[in-house]
C-alpha cells in the first residue's frame, strides 16, 4: 500500500495554510491528521520521528513534516513537504509586514490580535494535554514531565540542559528499569483498535531509500553546502561582507545551528541579536512580530521573515523609491538560511534514526525527552496565559475577556473537537466584538 506523491502534495499545501498554534499546535494537528484520520503513519513511527526532531536545533514541526515526507516519497517528497509548510507563512508575513510598516497600528487589527492570543494560549495548553496523554503512560514519565516543568518554571533552566538531563535519565532508566521506558504502541489502545493499518505501520518493511548509504551521505552534504555557500558568496560579492544582507545570512545560519529546543528556543536568540546587537528593529516591533508569528500559519520561527523584512525595508526607507523589495529580499534571506539546515539534518540523519526502531538503548532516552517536552510545553502555555491575562503584569488589571475567550476556545477544542481555524476565526470575531462594544459603551457614556 502506497500513496501517490500528488495526493500527498495536496495535503502538504493545505497544511501550510492550517498549521496554526506554534510547534505544539502544529504537532498536534499533524498527529490528528496523519496518525488518527489519514493513517499515513503509525503512532510509534510518528513518535520515533518526533523524538529525533525534538533533539535537533531549529523548528521541530517543519522538520517533522520534512521527515515524514522523506519517509514516504524520498528526498524530493521531504523537500516539497518541508517547503510547502513554510511558503504560505512567508508570503503572508511579507504582506503583513508591509501593512504593519505602511499603515501602523490600526485599532481593529489590534482587536483581532486581542481575540486570537487567548485562543493560541488554549491551543498550546490543549497540545500539552494531548501529547501528554499519548506519551506519558507510567509514573516514572509523569515525574520526568513534572521535573522538567519545575526546572524551567522555577529555576528558568535552559531547554538544552533539560533535554540532556532527561536523556541521561532515559539512558540509566532504560538499563535499570526498561519496562518504564518502552515506547508505548498507540494502536494498543482500545480507542484505536478499529483503525486500519497505516501506510507506514510498525511492521512496514524499511524502504530502500531509507537505508544508510555513505555515498548518499557525502552527496547530500555536498549539495547542502553548495546551497548555503553559493547564495552567501553572491550576497557578499554584491553588497559587501559588513552590509545588512550577508549579516542577515550569517546570523540566521548561526541561529539554525546553535538554538536547540525548537522554535521557542530560537526566539530569545533572535530577539537578542536583532534588537540588542544589530538594532535591526526595536523591542516593540519585535513583540509585534511575535504576535504576527503566533497568529499566522506555519512555523512560529517564521518571525525571522518579519525581522528580515523590517531590516531591509527600514534601512532603505531613505533614498529608495520602493523599499518593499528590499524588505522582501531580507525576508527571503532570513527564511532561506534559517530552514536550509533543517533539510540537511533530515536527509542526513533520517537513515540513521530509522535504523534504531525497537532498540531500547536509543528509544529509552528519547521517550524520557518526550516526557520532558510535555512539561516544557505546559510551562509555555502558562507563560502565554500570564502575558495574555495580565497584559500589564501582576500589578495591572486582569483581562477577564481574554480569560473567557481562552476558556471557550479550550472547550471548543477539547470537548467539541473543533478545528484550529474555526476556533481562531471565532476568537478573532470575539476580539472585534469586544473592541466595538467598548467603543460604543464609551460613546454612550460620553
């Protein structure tokens, strides 16, 4: 049983427009669509790929999409899947960045953001619950999840350190208490018994292209190096090393390789470099960019396109008749050099990872890491909740409207199983209604 590439591409295009909610929400959507509904891949194979992507620097959701596309349709399938996951958000963010700089802060747009942010909070919290139910199936993994939550919430420990601690616990626990660190087969659940076999099931024979090959390793490494070196050299030749565009390329290359822990770990690094070091944009502009990244489809790390656009557009405001295209160039450079390493990691590391199915020495630490990630996602949900419900901090007023929208969004997602797009759309309408209701009330009081 196989799936034609054309059929897969239809879904990857759709996914690029519906993948809201940041990495947690996107992984939840992927699991729901590919594991539960379409049965393209089994629960165990999905988690095996997810665990590997969680270890990599860069955007884990985009890497997971690339991995599954590669597993099903070779390197071309992986490249197309990963690219289509990114392209819609790139075009959307370029358009929104232009509107943002050209028209400034429009009240009704701010009202839409006001309504969407509580919904995004609900999406992240729901994803923590879903992933937790799917992966945490014994007391040992619950303690790991709780410990990771406390380490990041109380001690503000860096995510890579939490990953290392969880991996070491998994290595030790896999040898001492292997029964607690076995990857649970999701198909064993009673709710999944009636599901037909997946296209890529637990016992599906390993495709030929998935096997490790030294020649392929050397070839893919050479191709990836050329795709990085060629545009980088051209930028230096045209603009000069110390100018904006080569610096954008070099900065986002470092971000792609040095920031472990997914998109949420990349954001502080990007913020520090873009605002504090290079002064490409202001702190308030960066926060607005994060809001746009949270409320548009695609990887949350696509905020790099916003940073690149603003850097190019603002630098060419004076002396240029149309700074828009300089902003587009900046956005494309930031996106290219951020995501190129992700394709390299999957095409190079995928064959090695696929050879580890059922090997407890490898899967035990990854099982522990998955449990730790649940705690980190829960902390992120609370972080969002704090900033959305208390926009002015502990000393400021509570946003009861945001709390209500978040609760209703959570009920719609968890109890009524509503889709992410419908929930975000309803929340945006709620934000608009609250804004115009306050305006009308102010007019009546006046």
